[in-house]
C-alpha cells in the first residue's frame, strides 16, 4: 500500500468553489466542465431538490442528503423516509419542514427539479428512479450500485432517454479533474506500454460477491474510463473454497437480490485491448489494502485509491525489474507528476458530492450527459452480471452486450 502524501494548501482556490484563484485561466483549462463552468452558477436560480432516503434500509447513502446544503444554488423542498423516527431526525438535520412517509407523495406535492436517491439498498432504486421521472424531475443523483439486474438497467435507461432526464451516479472519482490529466499522461507514455489493469475490493467481511457489487463497481467504472467499453469477461466465483452452485444462492444483503460467493476472480477484455482483472476474497488480510485500481505499464504503475486524496500515485520504473535501491511512490495531481495539488480542498469538494451536484446541474442546463451517467450505470451492472454469467457457464468467455439480462444466479 502506498504511503500518504502531504499536499500543501498554499496554491490556488477556485473562485466559485474554494476561494481565490492563482493563475485561474490555466487551471480551469485543465478541469472538466464541472469546475470550468463556475460562472453558470451565479445566483439567478434556486434548483428545487427532493431527497429520498430510507432509515434502516440504506439510509441516505454517503451524504446524498446533506450535499445540497453546501450548494447555494439549490434548496431542499421535501424529504421522504418511510421510517417515522428517521424522517423526524432528517427534517431537523436538513432544516426542512416538508416531510413525507411516501416518496411518491413527496414528488407529487413538492415537484422537485432534482431528486436525490440516497438508500444504499438497491432493491428500491428502480421504483424510485421511475417515480422521479414520471413526476417530471429534470435530474437524478443517486447512490451506487445502480440497480439489481440488466432488466432493470435497460428499463431505467429507456425511461431516461425517452424523458430526457439526466441521471448521475455517485462514483465520485469520475468527477475528479485528475482523471483527464492521467489519461493524457498515459497517452504521452508516462508508464510506457500499458500491460494490464488490476483491481481489488476492500476484502473485509463483505469480500467476494458483495464486495464486487458494492465496491467493485467503483473500480470497474475507472477501468473502462481508461480502457474503453468491456468486450468480454471470464470468471469464477467460489463459496468457502468451492465453486458456487445453486445450493449456495440466497438473498443477498443491501437489496442485491439472489447472491452467492465469498471469493471472486474475473478477467475483462476492454475495447482498447487492455486486460483488466478484478479479484476479491472475503477477509483476505489487511482491510482495504488493495482497494482500488492499478494500471501497470512497462515503465511504471499508476495506483488509484478510491475516494482518497491524492487519488493517483505513480511508482516509476519497470515493475518486473529488480533494483538495488527501493523506488518511491509519488503523487499525480492536476498539476502533474509529483507536483502539489493546485486546487485547495479538492478532496473535500469531491467527497462531499459538490462536484457531482454541480456537474448534474450543468448537464441539465447544457443538455449533455453527466460525467457519470445512466449509460455508465448500466455498464457497471453489466460487468457485475458478466462475472456471474461466465461462472454459470463454467468460466466460459462471455461477450458484451450480454444475452442474459436477468440475474444469472437465478439460472443455476
């Protein structure tokens, strides 16, 4: 695991988001639309936000309720929570008076332009998304994973395309401006020829299939950003050392649906020819030690630590060549390799979902896809489904798009 790095806080702040900018023009030129369009968020409009949570069944995700309090261009007009005590506490926390036990009633009476879908239990996501679309929402920001199956994903995508609703998924790393920086550095040969990508989950008590669903989707989303759409998958899934069979399948935690597997080993081929691996073993050792993605090249390794700052570090040199002196990890920031991050409090801006919230508003205004959109949501679910479909077929190589759109474990 790479060491933590100290990043000085004396460089530049974005005028709209952080404070005062130094060399503002050159910094903004390198950032995605979420940061570069700061003037669009002046104060001529308050976007109406409806928050959906469910205390005891996924709650409000990782701050998908409080994020709107940090955005002066938004106002929360209603909160829905089927748990009475949870709703009472949430209304106090958000300082909102309009509370509802039924989210459909909240949508009908408050008519929000943006709907935040917070519960982490994904068996509720499909119905909440479709209800928000039917109620006339312009944008949806929601917790991951996206939904339970490709049947649901296909239905949601079709509804979004028909209505024009912009749906954004809370894979926060996709909103990080360093992503473009790193992609350019790879294209310029920073790590030589890319040989492979390797991702792992947290490998804690949720390790294996639940890790794949809940945390592996972060990793897969990063992998296809750099390598392109998935082309094929081959995988095996094990339960306590043996290959998963029908007898192992049960109802999974967090609303996953039919579920099995304490160990996952998957291999994906991506559009650009790169091979990407994802592995997770329940309680494998040091928790979270491997959580993230590594892009391995002939001249170095780029390491992505999910939801950490700095997001990316570089280990220079051929990773397979022994050396006399140890090599050191160095940070990669929006300023470049081993340069201080020029944007103060960037990590906080991303972790609080402010970057994603502003990108969603910009996507609505500009009639474009959010940086992490509904198509990517379906793609992550298709990659998860491909793991179980390949396993069902004895480790056979399956190609995208998958023919099986239901949860493959139901067909064992």
